[in-house]
C-alpha cells in the first residue's frame, strides 16, 4: 500500500514537472546562425515546433521590432512555404550606407502550400537581418502561430528579467558585443587573418633564407670541387715526375 502511494506521488510529480517545463521548449523561438553582434548583420532562424497532436501549423507571422527597425530583412525561401513581406515607414529616421531609409520590413508571414508542420515535427524559417542596433541588448519579435484547425496562438508576451517565463513568450534575440567588422567578420577572424598573413610572411622569409643557404652551399661545393681537381692534378704530375726520376737513376 505504501509503495503504491509513493509510486502515485512520483507520477503526479513527474506530470507536474512536464507541465511546468512544456512552455520552455515548445514555444516559437529565434536563434542566430553564428553571432548576432551589435551593429552587424546576422542570419536568424525562427524555430516553430508543432504543439498539437491533431493539427498542423499552417501559418506563421513574425512582427519585427518598431523601436529598433532593421534596414535589411530578407527571408530565405523555404520549400513548401510562401513568404510575404509587409513594409511600413519607420517611426524614427533611419540610415544605411549613407542613404535615408523611408521604408522597412514590419512583418514577414509564412503560409504553407501543403501540409505545413505536422504533429511531432518543427520547422525553421531563416531570415537575414541587419544592421543590428548598437544601443540594445536584445530584440523582441512577436509571433502568431496558426493551426490547420483554425486555432491561433499568440507568442507576444515579453519575458521580464528576474520573473518566471510567461505562458506565451515572444521570441527574443540576444545581441552580443559589437565586432570589428559591422558586416559580421569577428575580431577573432581578423586576428586569424593577421596570424595567417604573418605565417605567410614568415614562410616567405624562411624560403628566401633557405634559398640563400642553398646558393651558399652550391658555391662552397663548387670551390671544393675545383680545389680537389687542382690537388688531384698536382698529385698526378708529381707522380709522373717522380717516376721519371726513378727511371733516370736506374739507367745511370
């Protein structure tokens, strides 16, 4: 009896843990492919898991932040989905590459051409964005997920630091420290390039040094060869003269 009660309590606890943790891994999220550095450009993936057992996800709407508008937003084609880009005027003046930006992307909507995201699966929607703001630590993208049974889930609650995650949190992109190259080349890459250039210079110097050493070795070898020939010739001449002297002495 006691054992059965313990088992029942354990089962209830396990269900409670799963219920509490479900929103943490089942909601629409956004993650960068690599780094999302302030002032730079990045490719981010909006990941959409299907939370229903009896319906497919057939539509996703992602609203882009209006407090930090992005001058460049380009969705990557996703097989089986049609992407529609909605544009509007930025709330405050925006410049990119010395030009005034009068229109920015405010929303991207993906609509399934076929079955969409079926139960037990997820889908990624890649988007190239930039330039990322330099005066913010994160960007919030409010998303709306629609199912084939017409159910709509609004992932629009903004998570607050120090508080529990809301039931329907909005996707949040964390921004890393600014990099040397605003278009995505990291400082480490720059250092790697410098290191590579130094290595190439060192290799060239070493090659030149080896080449110089080779020339010196060839010259030394030639000198020694000539000296050997001279010495050999002198030895032969001495042998001939010595033989003549012996023959002359014998004849006398």
